[in-house]
């Protein structure tokens, strides 16, 4: 995420700006997930955001091993 502020702002104003941007990012992310988009670029006068679909790492499945107990005395 990239936020550009021209000039100096107070800490309270910065918190408001960041919370607004956080809300926008959440909305964009939810939209992309619902629409199954892999990539989206968004830019307005306050926010520049790149959405990239999260790739899930390949999970190796453990195979089950059958254990047999052999009877003694063979």
C-alpha cells in the first residue's frame, strides 16, 4: 500500500487517513476474492493499492501406512 500526503498532518488526522485506507483495502480485497480475481491495481488521489491473489503453498499429504502384527511361531 502506498499513501501520499502533501504537507504536514496531525497524528489524529493520520490515524483517520490510515483507518480510511484500511477500510478501502479490505473492500477491494473482499471484492477480488468474491470475483476470483488474481490481480487488481487501484489508485485514487489518496491510495495506491495492488491486490495479488495469495498463493497457497503445496501441502504434502501424508499417506497412511498399514501396520500388521505378525503372529509369532512361524
